[in-house]
């Protein structure tokens, strides 16, 4: 007896979404109707966490908290599971695209509906994903599994299982997030000599005229990053971004300040929470890094990024919020500042949480795999 598992073409191909129908058929060759068989189809999803301390990560970093499982930590959590008994209902296919015209002896059709939440709670089902860092792997996988128990003589039976992985994506709920954020760096840390000179001149006079209970005035540089509202990043689609450097007038007037570098990075954090085990994988991907000599000649200086003002990501895990898995992203901007043409630079940083939507990485699977 030969078996093959075939799924009907999906309208949202290549990925399914909540509420989509998953239709398929088990194709059978060489089966006698006098030979009884029990056929079970199952649609299920699982979240797995695997840790191998002997592996080393690349440019990403990770942390591990919670109770240890084993030396090779391996945790599997079932998101949902739907199963049903199916029968040899027809000798012809219930759907017949050219790629599925296999002329089998018998067909056993089945139909499932993708749930919108896990079986334990009403949280969003996480999308299909797989990420590894520092020897830790987090994987969310959905699959169709068909099991055929073929009875032979007496109580002897033979079991065959076919499994096909399917891709699932779910759009995250859009929370209210700020569209801008400001990072600062004090002049005393930025340029100690310059700040001391300013303190001996006008700054000390400002403090002498003020209440002695007030903290000493200290000029700071502030870097603001702005994204559209809501702050959404879509893989393959550029997003407008603004950078503004706020510099106190006394710093602009006293020395020639220059922007030497501007760097953008996307920091992604995937956190798994299963029972007492909590695992966090943090990965940083470099967006772009600009080098040059840009004079800061006014207090409100908008950095002209040119073509790079459109921030583009090509591959990133979608944002997800659930009780077992959280995926969050932050856009981190670093600007290097120097006095004149000096090679000595100081960094002012800021970051802003963003939402990433879009399809997860595609999977390449064999249509029928025996396990």
C-alpha cells in the first residue's frame, strides 16, 4: 500500500491565517476494501525550545533564566491540536488541480479550520518561526499529520504516518506606541575640557543667580528619532525616518561640532515562557552605517540621511504578543560627535520600539514525509 498526503491550494498561499480552511486528501494505492484501516488526520501546532550549550553564537547575544530542564534543555509546548477520523469516502479527488491529478485508487478527504488562539488561553497564535542564537533554538511549527493503522492478521497491525509542515502567519494587534524617542548625553561626559571652560564663564554665573537648592545646570546634546504613526516596519518596504540633534546654543557657539557617523540597528528580542522556564534570545542586525564630516551649525539640526532616510528591513520575525511567546523589536540609532576634525568621538544613542508585520520566513518541505 502506497500513501501520499496532498493539500488543496490555499488562497493565502504560501501561508495560512486564522480562520482559514485547511483542506487535503490522503491518496491511497493498493488498498483492499476488505482490509480494515483506521485513518486519523490531525492539525496541530507546537512551540519548542532547544538549548545546546556546546554551540556558540555569532553576532547575537542571549540570556537564559528560569529553572534548568536537563543538560540539553528541550521543552515542547502544544499550542493546539485538532484531530478527526477520516474514511475512504470516494474513488475520485474532491479537488482536482493539475498538480494533484495522481489517479489514486482511493481518496480520504479531510477539512480543518485554523484557530485564532491557543487552546490554553485566548492569546494570539504565534506565527511560524525559527531563530537560533548562542546554541539556543526557538521554533514554532504547524503541521498536518495523517496516521494510517492497517490491520493485518489477528491483532497484528501496521502503522504509517505522513506529516507535512505548513506555514502560518498572524497579524499582531497594534498597540499604542510612541512615534519618537530622545536620547541624551551630557557635555561633561562628552567634552570634559569644553564643559569646564563653559563652567568658568557663563554657566557658573547662571547657577549663582539661581536658587542654591536647584541642581547645577549642565548642557546636554539630545538625539531624537521619529517614525510614522503607528511605528510599523514591513519587510521589503521602506519606512520614512527622521533624526534631529538638539544642541545647546553655548555648545554650538563655543566649538565646531561635527557628526562623524550615524548607525542604525534593529534589535530583536524573542522571549519564550513555558511553565517555570523562561528563555530570551536577543539578536541585533545592522541596518546601515554612514561615515563623514557633517558640521552642526544650529541648535535644531536635522540629519540629512538622503537615500538612507528610508529605513528598509529585508528579513525579520513579525511582532507577537502572547502568554507563551513575545517577539519585540527596537530601532537603535547611534550618532558619533567630535570637535573639529578630531578622531576622538563620543556616541549619543536613542532607541524606539517598532512593530514588524509581514509574512514569516518561507519553508521548503517535502509534500509527503514518512516519520
